[in-house]
């Protein structure tokens, strides 16, 4: 099962990246996989409107809609 990180951990790691820290050095120091930090950074850019893609809010809305649809389809 993937490891869960708190939102404070993500926020702090992204702040350190924004300060110019190396992604690989920061990942090693924090004990987080470099790919995880990379994904967090890319998603932050999408959420800020600096990159195209699905924002976190949009993804949450889609997941909720799919959950409701699945629930409705399961009703007799």
C-alpha cells in the first residue's frame, strides 16, 4: 500500500522545492521517493494554472460523481 503523507508535509516539501532545492537531494533528505515529489510539483503547477491538466478540485468532483453514479447503478 502506498505511503500517505500529510498535507503539511507536501506543502513544506513544495516550499523547499520553490526555494531552489534539488528534487533528488530533497527527496533523499525527507525520505520521499523522487517520483512522488515530482508528481506533487507537477500537480501544484496544474492547480496554480501554470500547466494544463485536471486540477485537484476537478479530480475530486469527478471521483464524487463517479461514486454517486456507481451507487445509483447498484440500487435495485
